[in-house]
C-alpha cells in the first residue's frame, strides 16, 4: 500500500536528513581546517 502521498513524505524526509548530513559534514570540515590553521 504505497500511495503518491507516502512517496512525497519519504522524499521530504530524505531531503531533510541529507541537508542535516551536509551541515554536519561542513561543521567537521570547519573544525578540521580551524585546528589545522591553529
């Protein structure tokens, strides 16, 4: 029982999780670069 509405919700969830993953990755890169510069 998979309806188009369910698919849209799943896509939104993946986009939300992906954006958070990008934020964490960028934060790690900033910390690493800041530590290296110091």
